[in-house]
C-alpha cells in the first residue's frame, strides 16, 4: 500500500492549484478548445484546491454514450 506522502506527491506535485472550481473549469475548457483533448477539473482530496486532469476512460465512454442517444 502506498504511503499518504507518496499519494499526495502523485496527486499534487507538478500540477497547478486553482483556488476556485470556476477558475479550474474555465482553464480546462480553454485548454480543451486549443488542444482537442478531454480535460476536467476536480477537487483534490489532499490540498483542498482544484486541479485539471484527463477524465478516466469510463467517464469518456459514458459521455459519448449519452451523446449518441
């Protein structure tokens, strides 16, 4: 089992921390328009800030399934 310190490093190190959900969401949307990649914002359980990342494959699949219906 990974230590809490290692989990935090993996979760937060090297990522930009946004203070509000809205600022993280706006940045994720801007980057999605520029690159075409799927991005989302999420609240970090360790630093209590917000980060931007790629959604899991199952989330992308469920979104695509809803769009096709």
